[in-house]
C-alpha cells in the first residue's frame, strides 16, 4: 500500500496519522499518540466514559466548576474571550458561560473537526450573544487563534485532567505556548490528584468495557482511514498504575504472534507485546505548582472537591513573555 493509491490519505490529517502510526509501531517499544483516539466515534465514546459510575473525574470537576463558576468566570475580563483546549462537547465550559454573560467570545479548539463544528452549532443556538470561533487544531502543537480576537483579553481553559495525558516536558511546552497568546491574562487548569490506586484503575478500566472500546477504537480507525488490517479481537486492553511516574498507563496487548499491514509496512506483533496508547498522570499540590512554575506561571488559586480528589487551578503569568 502507498500513499498515492490510498484515497483516504489524500489529506494532511490522514498523512500525519499514518506517519505517527508507522513511527510509533516500528519503534523499540510500540506506541500510538493518544490524540488519534479522537475521531468522531472516539470522541463520542469518551463522552460516554465521562458518565460512567467508576469515572469520577468528570462529575467531580463539574461539581467544582458548578460551585465556583461565578468566581472562575470572574477571571475573564468584560468583553473578553475564553479559549479552551481540547474542547470536546464543551459541557463544562457551559457552566462558565452561564455564569459569565459578560464573556464576548469563545474559542473551542479540538482535533475532531466534525464533533467540534456540531458542538459549535449547538452553542450558537444556546448562546446567541456569544461569538463562537471553532478552531480545528492539535493542542500538542502551536495554534493560531482567530485574528479577529487578537486584541481581546483572554483566559485559557484546559479542564478534564487532559494535562495528565502529556509527559512532563510536553505539558510544560503547552503551558508555555498558552502564555504567549496575545492578551492572555489567566489560565484555568483541571488536574486529577493522586489517590487510592484501585480507585484509579477502576476509573480507567470500567466494568462495562467502554474505556476498552475507546482505546481499541484507534485500531479500527487505522483500518478505516489508513487501510490497515488490524484484527481488534487479537488485542486486550490493559490499565495499570505506575506509582513511580504517578500515572495510569493504558495499552493494547497482543494475544497471539501475528503481523499487521500498515502503509506498506509489515509490522510484527509478538504474543503479549503491548502498544502504549495513553497515560494519565496524577498530581499533588506540590507537583502542580512545580509544573506551573516550570512554564512561567504561578498558581494563584486552587479549588477542590471536599475529598480532594480533583483540583481546578487558576494560573497567572509570572512575567510577560
């Protein structure tokens, strides 16, 4: 198979997906970037995960945002813009929008274009006074914000503990890029906190198997978009707690020796060989402050739930970029 004779690879997103997949699956330890989990099906599955009984982060963060919405929305200047990274269905954002009628613009940024624009259409209907600027982008890379909003004061929003999916250097780089946005004043960051490992494992390996389908969907997506021939039944989903790195590690493990064709490459899988797909790092108050400090921000305020399972941190720039 070549790029030239594969219709699905005639766009840059698919070509980038193929490059990442081949690079990750031919390395010494097989891996796939978690950003490719979020096609339309993957985004829908993740939204389903957020409602599962074992998955505490979403409902806990929502409870925090609901309790502190007016305070958090107050960090956005009159006539300012809220810029959200990895916006998904913008469910949590609506709490801030409801509490902040003074907010003039909202910039949802997401890698899944179809899901993003469907959400933006709904927001246009629900908030007719709000200028919604859906921006397709990968927050792991620099993102150009809409030129029309250049002079508006801005607050960044990165809820959902997605910061934990990034390794420390990438997390720092993301916060550094956000600090360079024109007019940026504040950054509101969601971070899951270290807790009982069994609670964490249950949250990422639910009884209904939705998380397993979410992670396995990346194989289905490669079949559909890249012309691969993965047999998803030959892989099991594994979630493990790594105490040294303070993170949950999610992978797909091959159950038999076999080969897969991808982009003209013959990729061999040994029995019990795994593909690292995603991770979710958990923070302490100290490690959260260290993260912010390394990126040139300072933790201005932190609000948590009563059990201290989850934190929403308000960051202020230490000095101009």
